[in-house]
């Protein structure tokens, strides 16, 4: 019973996929707000914003570190607190990346 062994909890899995989910939600809302199809391709995803500022190798590293941050925070804080800290950090970073074109 691997699923019952307690190696990784459901809230930890949620925190590991939080960045891609938040990013997809943000982009879909932006597209709908701008009267575009939610499936219309553009360069508004978080990794594209990072890519405008850094080389490809650093983009991957920055994204990877940013993606595991909520999980790492949850190891020293409560999961819900890690979630709110990460959402705030993601929001501020995204706004800074957009503003610093």
C-alpha cells in the first residue's frame, strides 16, 4: 500500500503543483479579461516572463526553485501558511517581471 505509507501527503503534492496551476489560472483570467480565447497562445506564462530577463538555463533553475518553494516552506510552516506566503511571493514577482520589461 504505497498510497498509505505516508511518504508524501496530499497537501504537499498540491504545493508542488501550485505554481503551474496558479500560472495557468492567471493567464486564463487575463485572456478572458482581454476578450481573447482562454486557449489563445501568448507569452504571458511565468516562464516566458522569466525568460525575458534571464538565459534559458537560468530560467529553468529559477522556475524550479520557485516551484518547490511552497513545498519547502511547508516543511517549516503550516501548509496553509506556506500557500499564502507563496501566492503573495508569486504575485509580487509576476508584477515585477511584467513591470520591468
